C-alpha cells in the first residue's frame, strides 16, 4: 500500500498529498496554467460572459415581474372569495 494519499482537487485541479497516518497535508502542487490566450481573446471572452450575465439578469427581472403579477391576481381572487363567503370566520374558541 502507498504511504501517502495523492488526491487531485476537482475544483482547482491541484495535486494534494496527504499523510496516511496523521491525515495532514504534506504538500500542495497547484496546476500550472498556460497563458496561451491573447489579450484580445480574454477581452472577447469577458464581453461574452458579460452579455450572458446581462441576459440572465433580464430573465430574472421578467420572472419577478411575472411573479408579482401572479401574486397580485391570487390576492384579488382570495379577497373576492372572502367577500363572497361573507360573515365572520369560524372561531373554535366560540364553542366554549
């Protein structure tokens, strides 16, 4: 059996070596990232991400507007039902 555990982090893709006996991290080796992208590529990628974020934000706003309208309609219906039923609501404490 191996003396140490070697784990690849799924989030940052780093390699972590952990001591089998103590459970302590012996060393951490970060993944080397290649900087093959040009500045223009990074700017275009950032503008694409910005447009995606703006689309998601607009969709969220539309959802909230629609939700507000639906809640208002439900409230009006509940008020109408309460008016139609008329009278005082049943109170179980009145039975005493």
